[in-house]
C-alpha cells in the first residue's frame, strides 16, 4: 500500500450559520457544529483511504467560543495519525463575524478517530502516512500515544 501525505487528504468545509441551527438566543447548537466537524473528518479519512468510513471516537472536544447565527464557520481538518485500519483526524473550527473585519477565531477543536470499512462492513487496512515535517512528526507521535492509550483501555475492559 502506498504512503500518502497529510497534505493529500486535507479538507475544509465552510457554512454560514442559519436560524434553524440555533436556539432562541441565536447561539448555534453544539451538535450542529459537531456534525459539520464529523463530516469534515469523514472527507479527510475517505480521501486518504478511498473506503467507506465510520466515526469510532471523538477526543478532546473543546468549545472555545460561542458561534452565532450569521457567522461563517470553517472546519479545517487533517490527519495526524494512521494505524492499520484507523485514522485520527484533527479538526479545527474557525468562526468569522461577516459584519466586520475581525480575524477568524478558533471556536472548537477535536480529534476524530475514523475507521475504514470494506464492502462487507469490516475494518480494512489503509495507506500509511508519509510524514514530511517536524510538526507532522510531533503530531503523529502524540496521535500514536492517544491510539495506544485507547487500545490499552479497550483491553482492560475485556
């Protein structure tokens, strides 16, 4: 199986937040943003593996700033770690007030673990990740630590 770069599968999805995605005060529901994040992580994992993808876990989901109706939300995602059948995708959500010239700010961040499935719905191997920079190597090692920690937790539950 070939190695693919992180740049190869990066994805970005943007959407203006509408009233049907918010509560009466105009705050966008966290679940709406999480859905957008999950879709963006899916695109990254699908591009990398070219297989059907399911979400296995979401780690370190952090809400940094509220998001309001009318703001532009941009989800940016990239791979940080690839196992045999799993891929960890870092998703960063930026929010931008379109009524002024303020810079976008980070509203949410999370790590999504995505699993590649074959045509029978069973986990299937994915291409390895080609690491090109020191930052990518650091992210990969932290992702590998999270992967191994979750693997140990699953074994302890058995």
